[in-house]
């Protein structure tokens, strides 16, 4: 019988978890036909990329998100970035533009969903 060994230090030791707010569940449904200019935007994205300086990215990124009223979760690690963020359309697009200023994330792609109320509260 093969026994798998879990080594948490290889997965989490070199990661930084930026928790912008607590995630709550909502009974409201998403709608693809909402006017993007009067709604909230949720963006999900990830990219495998070498980020040896990921720890130094945390504080400026958190400050930028807070300044633009963007909430959610961002996981930064040596291996890349994984995130789901939400907020006003302009704020989410500003955060995505901020991330893409880093040449390593210039081609970062994301998925979008619109809602009439915020997706994250806290």
C-alpha cells in the first residue's frame, strides 16, 4: 500500500495570504444582463509565475485594494498569484491594472461576474 505524506511547509510556508474581508454567502442571483456601470464586479484570476519577491508585494497591494474599496482574497506565493476580488467596477479594474504593471503579470487574464450588491462584506 502506497502511503502519501503531506508536507505543509512545501505548500504554505512560502505563501502570503491577503484577506481583505470575510466572505459571506448571498441568496441573490448573478445576472449577466446588468449594467456594468451601476453594479459590483467580481474578478477571479490566477497565474503561475516566479514571484521571489512576493512578500514585498503584500503591503502595497493591500493598500491599493483598500484605497479602491476592493475586497476579497489574494494569495501570493513564490509560484504565482491566485485571487477572487470584488468591489466597484472602477476599483476592480484599477487593481487589475495595478497588477498588470508588473511585467511578470502583464498578461494576467481574469473572469468577471456582475451583481447588484457587494459579494464580500466584513
